[in-house]
C-alpha cells in the first residue's frame, strides 16, 4: 500500500471522533480501561480467557465505573515476554471479538496491536480504534486505519516491530545528525519518534511511559511527565499510560498494590499538562483524578480565528516555533506568549505581518501565523488592527482577549 501519512495543517488541537465519542481539548478527559486476553499479561485482574466472563468484567468493572474506551490486549507488551506473530495475535482475536459482541454498553473498543493485518481484521469485526504500541512500525498501519476511518494511537517507538518503545535504540546520528544525537534528551527522542512521518487524520499520540527498553530509566519517565506539555506542539490528542508505573512507585516506595494514590496524583498532573486519554486498570478512581486535573488546566483564549498556545516555559515555546519552521534563535526568553492566527487571506496576512514587524512580537510560519511575544504586545497589536474591516477586526478583538488574559499564566520555568 502507498502510505497515507501527511503533515496536516490544523486549526488548533484536533478533535478525534470515534463514533459519538469526541477526544480533544473541548471535551472531558477520556478514560481507557483495560481488558487482556493474553495469559502472559502480568496484571491478573484484567486477564480473561472466557468471553462471557470477559464481557461481564467489561460491563461491571470498566463501563459501569466510567470507562469511555476499553483497550483489548492480545499479548503482553512486557519486554520480557516473547513477541507474538500476526498469525498468533489473529488466533486470539476471536476471543476478543466474541467478548465485545456480548457487551451491552455505550463504550468504544480499541485493539492493542502492532500489526496492520490484525488491525484490519479487528476493525472489520466490530472494533472502533487501534492502539499501536510500535507507532506505525508496520508500514501499512496508517493506510489500514485511514481506510476504516478509525482512530489510532501511535506510541513513540522505533520503526521496528520487535522493539516497541525503545527509542534509545534508534541510530539518531544517521536519522538526524551526530550533533543532534549527542545533545538530544530522552524527551527529544520521544518527540522525534512521534513526528517522524506525520499522522493520519485520526492519530492520537502516546509518549510511551513504562519500561520499554533496557536503557530506559525511571528518571526518563519522570522527565517525560515534567515536560508533557511539550507534546502539545504536535497538535494531536494525547494518551498517557501511567497507572502504577515503576517511576511512580519508586517515588513513594510502594509496590504495585499500594501505588494507586501515586497514580492518581500523576493522572491529575498529566491532564492539567494536556493529556486527553488516560489508560488505566483503576477506572473509577482515575476518572475522578482526571476531572480534577481538567478543572485546574490553564485558561487559554481559543476562538474561530485565534488559539493561545499552551506554553509555560522556554522549551514548550521552542517546540511550537520549530514545528512551523522557525528558529529558536529568533525568540527571546522572557515570559513569551504564543498565539496561532487562522483564516487570513493573502492580503490580510501581509497587513498583519507588516504590522507585527513594528511591534515586539515575532511572526512565524508559512500557513497559519504563529505570533510570539509578551502579553501586552498582543493588546497593542490588536489596537492597531481593530479599525480594519472584516476578518482582521474580528482577530483584533480576539487578540485583545489574549493581551488581557493573565489568568493563562501558571508559571514560567
């Protein structure tokens, strides 16, 4: 198949629709519960080998407690487990299909697989979306999910079906440059893995928390959570799977059974920093923690023509600038706001760019304009633009809101 990936021009953070379920900034955080039909999976309460029992678990322990999505695993993703072939996964798919056919509840079903053939069969037999733990390592995965108009979670991973999540194993010196590989942090490698080939119309990104490789450390996961907001520059909804992970257990010195409070604290932090889907074995508790995180998320201006970007520090700002082809050398680093402006025709665009050049703001991008600068400068720009009729005057009104929206600031590291 010819690949259908492409880099998509976007009007702010995409909303991904899975049937009637909407995933994105304008919607509540979604909870993904877990069902495993894999005997080798380490979390026994989620492992089932009988379709009737599995369906009862989905209805009574997942959907009834608030799960919006049920992720069905055909094999353990634990790096110590042997990787199944596509044919072996297909053999297990029958149990998964018989399970979802028995469920009488309003829930989306996701199939966790790395193989396009398995995804194609699952989507043809009642599944709604795909959770790809190898992040499109199978070159046909994007085409298959696009053909089904299905949402697909792409986890940060090398292009290797046998090494999910092992971004440290990539030859980054060859793929990027020796200098980039020398300076890149673990989060940089995650980000580069996710943006490698673009996305389908319905891609959700996953920054791959957990012990996916021998080289990965607990500090790598901690740093990923600290810097989670940077992934928002990809303009895709984001899934995180942090439930009872080792990097949290090590902080509180708890085993898996005692790690739920730490997981809930991290869930609130993740949602506040931009996560849209939380994958968990503890549905009811995680739902509550996610709603708390959403309540304290930043208050940004988002209208038909203007989106204030979710930026709180220099690294986050630089992600957005580089994403539109700008140079981080072109921005100062003193409490900068970032705003994307949409809907300008060529004449209006030239006028706005010329006006921006006379201010302390900087404009980036060849498509929608990314404007960067201090908050008061947006207010001054708006005053200059507000006398122009049409779209520009409407944009000016939105920029006035940006200039006065000091509530958007929570910190600047």
